[in-house]
């Protein structure tokens, strides 16, 4: 199976380092504008871009794994093109992703030329990840910039499939860190209750970046999920 990992707001494919090293047939995309190309203005546009990307690479037996904003893209893809996927892995995401001004305002201030609060926001996101990982991804996220992160947050803010999520019939693995404040455990449990063929994993001692904070636990869960689909 081909796992395609989709990053969250303002990030890039490199955040999936612990997953792409563990799953040799997987790869992690950089959405347009992260850092190269023109940013897309909605989850739906990202789905259409990703579909072309998948077809262009000739990927077969595709499993989409998305974090936060990337999870929204995976969920929407599963609604629009279920026949093209084997399953989905949703990490730190939900059927609706309202974004609190606490996250929007630092981006807006940074765009105006006052980046300090935005720097602090980015560094706080990765606070519980390993030091070398944090150094690398924070630097890349800062290079991608606050305008891209703000755009992604606004895409999240408009995303809402609460009335359609029950239509997803694909096998789904839903993962959330127990201390995730951006997309709390209740979001994961809601997905689990609405998606019939799903399993929810709440990971102790982890927050929003659960796949980097507890990579062994997440990788094992993904491995078990893939094996169950193959058997």
C-alpha cells in the first residue's frame, strides 16, 4: 500500500520524518506554497491538487494520512473520491475545524512586520517534540512564513463536514494526543462515532504533534491498521 502523508497548517512534508523513515513505501507531500508554488484557497482545492499528484505518480492502493489541516484534506478526499482510496488515517483533526483568534492574530501581526508572537506560536507548537526535530521543522516553518499559515488556518476555519462525515465508509484510523488543545479528544471521538469502519486511538503524554511526540506508538498503530486492511 502507498501511504501519502499530508502536513498541517504552515508546515511541510518534513514533519513526517519519523513516519517516512519507518514506512519505506510512503512519502510526504508539500502542499503548494509550502514553500514553492501558489497557495490554494480551500480544502477542496487541496483535494483536487492532491488527486492530480496521486494520478501523476501512478500511486496504487493509496492510504491518505493527514494531520490537522491535512486531516481535513484526507476526510474531504474520502467523501469525494472514496473509490480511489484503501483507507484514511486522521491525526489531530476533526469534521469541523474552527480556529481560535489566538492562532490567527500572531499570523496577522507577523504579516504586518511584528513577527515575535508568531515565532513564539510556532515554537510552542513543537515544544514537546525531540530537540533536533524541533530545530529543523521550526526553521522550515518560519521560512514558509506567516501568510501561508494564516491561509491554511482560514481554510480550516471554513471546513465543515459535520453533516456528511457519516457518509465515509472507508477503513479509518483516528489518532489524537490526550493533551491536544488545538483539536481536542472530543473531535477524534466524534469522528469515531460517525465513521462506521473506524478505530480511535488516544495517545497518552502527547499533544497536537502526537506523531512526532510519540512516533513509536503512532507508527505501530499505523502498521497494525495496514495489516488489518491487507488480511
